[in-house]
């Protein structure tokens, strides 16, 4: 199968011509959280070990930190496999703990937290709070409590506000907007996190930002998808959910939204050999395979999305 193209389908659903807006998952679909978080972890450890305060830490803690810094990096395919949540790789802890396995464990804790939240039963906690608390817990579990000050832990937890987009993200969103389509983030991240991501460096370019905290529930709860649709003033069949996670799209489809699947390296939880994965090939409306640096992801989506009724053909080709 050639890279950077939509998966061949028997037909293109005619309802895709009605699409007026697209909602996008953020973590993993729009931004490359893995590379960004691993970089932040590496920088934080280097800064700590080069600080004057490092020498004042207990000798055992200093030794653990040095061991982290010299742990090396294993094969990237192992890192990708170990990062799925729940892990599709049986022994993710075989990876060097810093930054690869640590970043993967941090991400898995997010998945467990959001899936375990029950509206009306579980007390509300936003993603910023979860990221800080889970970071503290992961450090403690590895005997690293006290390595960073409280302020340093807080700053490191906010690395999720500074995630780099995939190479195709900005250009693809701009092309979709040029076709008169509304582009909106629909994320479990809190509003302040999404606002920071949308303005970080050159920005992402979303027209609207919908957060789980707006609806008091986390994806894939129907409140999130239907709440975004209502916020856009549209019908579910006029909105397409774009994600690199089939579980997310399954929730959107159940609410009547159209679905666009973008393959991203290391993001899919479902295993290709599973029946549900094969079944998804039948119900996903557009399936974008892994592409090259120039014409993959969001850029390919802008090319593959059918023209809407009355849309200028020149805009669709941009």
C-alpha cells in the first residue's frame, strides 16, 4: 500500500459531502506528545544534574539520577510498542526508564485516568492536575522522590502545554480552513492546556477549542462529541471526528459523527490482527495511512475529503 493516501474503499459515503466542521483529537493526532515529552524529561534531568542543588541531594538519589542519564536508548520499535495503552508490548519496563519508558508510563496513566472517570460519580479532576499527580507518583515509584523540587515538578508537568505538532498539522489545518471548513480541537485536555497548545510557537490554527471540562466528561463519553456538535451549531452528520485512535472514533460514530482515521506512529491501541481493527476498516469513512513528510496526515486529509455541495473546486484542490 502506498504511503500518504487514503485507504481504498468501495465507495465514499455521500454524507461526507455535508461536512461543515471537523473535530480533532489532540494528543497523538495533532501533536507528537512522545517526542516532546521525552525531550522535556531529558532536559529536566540534565538541568537538575547541572544545578548547584544537585550536590546537596542524598548520595543514593544522585546515583539513581546518574544511572537514568546513562541508560541509553533502545530500538525505537520497542519504544513504540511499549507506549500503547494498555501496552501491546508485554514488558515495557525493559526500556530505559528515562526518558522513553517513563514517558510511556506517564501517558498510560492518562489513559487509565480518563477511562476510569464516571460523570456524576467520580469527583472532577482536570488533566493538568492528573499530569502533576501522576508525575509525582511515577517519580516516587522509581525511588526518585525529591529529585525535583515542587516547582520543578509543576513546571515539568506543564510540558504537556508545549507539545510540538506533527509536520503536516499546521499546513493541513490551513488547507482545510481555506475550504470553508471549521476546524475544532476536541480533547480531554483542559481549556488552558488547549489554549497554550493552539498558540505555542507558530500555533496550531484551530478555529474552536472544545475541552472535556466543558462537558464534565472525558472521551469517549457521548457528552463530549455531542457537546462539541451542539457548540458548533450543527448536526452530528455535519461534523467529522479526526483521530489516530480507533476507540475515539468508535465513540464519535456511536453519536452520529462521521469518522476520519489518521495513522500515526505508535498511537493505535487496537492490534491489527484483532477483529475490531479489521471491522473498523469497514465503518471508518476516510482512512489515511502513514505518509511522507510533505503529503501525509492532515495535508492528505485536505486532499481526500470530498468537495462539499457548492464548494469551489479550486479551493478543494489547494
